[in-house]
C-alpha cells in the first residue's frame, strides 16, 4: 500500500478534492447494505490506495478482490464491481456472473464504471446477456493527487488511443476533470493550448461551461489564473531522453507506481532474500522532497553529508555529558530522519550501480549527439549496433524515435534497412508495431528538411551547464537539454505565445490562446498576454498556473517546472495535471502491446 501523500502545502486545497473522492466512494459502499465483495480492476486498486486506506472499506463489511479472468471466490451475497471503462474488464465481469449462475449461486450484482459509463462497454454486457442482472452506476474519479503539485487521471492508453486508434475519449475526460476543478476553485480566465487533443479539450471545456455553468457568485477571484494544455505529440523528443534527476532515474530503472517503488528487500538493507518491499515516494518524506529533482551525483553527496552529520553528532553525545536538554532534544529530532536517510542511501546506491555502467553513459552521450544534430552516421551506427546486440526493444525504439523526430525522419535506404534489422532481431510479429509507429509519425521516411535545428536554436534547447550542483537553467535535468515542452510553458507565462507564433506553427497541431468570458476564439486569433501579466501585477500574489499534459509527462519535466517556480522573480506556482506520469518505456509499452494484440 502506497503511503497517502500529505497535501497540506499544496497551492490548491487538494485535500478537499481527495476527500470528495473518498466521500463518493464510501457513498457507493454504504448504499449497498450488508456484507459485500468489492471487486476492483488491478490498475484501479493502486489508484485507490492514494485516496483512502483499504481498512476503511472493511469497516463497512466489505471484502476486497482484484478483478481477473478467473471465477470470483467469495461467500458474499452482494458483489460490487468498480472498474475502469475498458472492454476487456466487461468480459471478465460477464464471465464471473455466468460462472456463478452455472453453480446455482444467487447474488446481487452492481457495476460502477470509472470515471463514467461508456456505451461500448454496456453493449458487451448486453451481448453477454448479463446487462439485466447488473445495477449500473458511475464513480466519477477523474483527478487523483499523486503529490502536492501533481494530479493524474491515470489513463495509461491516452497517447496510443489519440495517435493510433483515433479514440479521443481521454480528451473528454481531461476537459471534464478541469471543469470539475472549476466548480471547486472558480472559472480559469486564461486558456492556452497546443496540439490537436489540447485545443479540442479547450473547446470542450468552453462547451461544458455553457451547458453546465460554474456560478461565479460568491466565488471571488479564481484560484487558478491560467491553464496551459499541451499534447505529448507536440514534444515527443523529451520522453525519449534518459532522465537524469533522482526521481526520473527511479522511474526509469525501478518504475514508480502510485507514488511508490517496489524493490527487493536486500536493496533496502534487509536480510530477507527475494522478498519485495514498497518504498513510498512523495512530499511526506521531507528528504525525498529536497532531493528528488536533483541530479543523482548531487543526491549522493547530500545524503552522505546528512548521514555524516548525524554520525558526528552521535560521537559528540557519547564523548561528552555537557549537552543541555534542548541540544539533546534537537539531536533526538534529527535521529527521526535516520530511516529516511537510510532509505535514500540504499536507493541512490542501487541507481548508481546502473548509472555507472559504460552502456548507460554511451546511451546518454548518443542522445546528446542526436539532440545537437551532430554526426548523423555515428548515431545511425550506434542504433544498428544495439539492434544487433538485441538490447530491450524499448531502448532501441526510444533512440530510433528520437533520431527520426530530430531529423524529420530517416533517409529511405536507412529507414528500410533498420526496419528489416529490427524484424530479423526481434521477430516478424513486430511488423504491426513498426506500422503503428510510422502511422503516429514517430518513425518515418525522410521527406523534407528537419525543423529541429531552427526550433532548438530559437528556444535555446541546448545549454552549457557550467555547475550541475547550482544550475541556472532547466537544462540541468538532461545534462544540457532543456525540454521543449517546458520552454513553451516559459513563453506562455512570461509573454504569451504571440511572440513565438511562427515557431509554434513548426510543431504538430493547432494552437489556441484565449481569455474566458470572450466568445470562442479560433487558433489563428491569438490574444497577446491573455491576462497573465495582469495576474502577476497583483501585489504580493503568486499566480497559479495549471499545466496539463495530454498523453503523459515525465518526472524530469515536473522537476523543471518546480525549478522555474523557485527562481527569483518568477511570480508563478505550477500545478501539473496529466493523463499519466511516464517514461519513454512506459509511453511506448502500450503501443508495443496493442501492436502484438493486432496480430492475434
């Protein structure tokens, strides 16, 4: 069970948001009297662990089960299914009900779709002839606080659905989630959007306000000044790069799920061989909050200094009896931080064992060469080499996508050769995958000159980091590369997108810059500033900017926004909302999986 993050220091009252989700869930549980079995889909189980303790559910006579293809094992007379609106889950539900019937079991069945009912799902239940046996409802869980400045819709497949399948249901979910925020915190006066999905979400948000208006009576000044919506498609380069912050590396190498990582107990210094332990990772851990956005080598220095300092204090306490009571109390307080220090010493040491390998350094170096658009042949040969070595397919694809995006594709000869090599090395079942990557524009034949050098120079994406321990630019998070997405956010909050309008046209999708309360504005009618300057003019007031990533955001990008917010003269706090926190691997994995399913 992941530790529920403390949200007391959030810029918005996210605690109230979480409590509302708790209340709505408990309302469902209480409405079904008596002993019941709550069956949750596997992904949702982790998400709910960030909202409330499972012990609370058990207080209402609730047994917990995880939904699977297997028959349901429970003695409860009532079954409550709480599942995301996915077609495969409906088949699991139908099969379990039919299995119960074959055994002569008479039960009362309820199905609550998260976050809303979908016609396609109910059609499957009708086809399976179980629809009439279910009482169907919704559990409107949209945004889940992962931390005091990060909200997630936990939609794993939004990018793949939008780019490859043409399914834009996640865009509606994003708009609905923002609209729900507006009911709690006021109508957001400024909207900026870039990308097909983002501009669509902005239009839906306006439409929702017309259909279901947020009353401005007694609301005062809106708590969120600006929302910036960005499609992941606008900047697919950043997630393909290896993250070098502590949190980014933890996610890259151990994969963070629901605010925690699961590792072997031996890594954490325990003796139990083969046993797994969950390590919570959020702002409730003060040391983690301090070090998560730093480079790994700086993290190692920080935790070493803290451990050494306590060790020296301990030696002094042993050697002298002159400490005052207050000094001893201070020392005891510091001792309470020892478990946190030990935790991060162990994790940092484990990460170092990966990051110190020549293969890791070589990959980061090649990424830098690709980003700087240098020596095409070196990059091509490196990718060819790792294909022949049969390195993990995600590793190969990340570099191939990065290479293709920064070069406007690959020359036909190289494109055809690398595709052939991938199929020979990894199997011909990957043919649909290569087709889908081409369809999404991630790996393609070169048909025009690349715009990457122009974009890179204009937005200063490549920066020389002189002092990684005291960086003065967001580029420190990728050893000299500033994420394109965050440079766009910088321009959006400082001067609006009017100043870079021509540059925005070189990036995928339309853009929109509008002020609410004004009639809907087309993507070509940009408003200079759109009110952001006005918000910073409020004396002593830091404006809150909601940055929404449709298709996922990396921990490194979140770190960059935190870095910007902390800079002197920056009158903004940032709150991140995303369909999912991702790495390059977890972004590509659903595309790989769905491509394999297409072969079956």
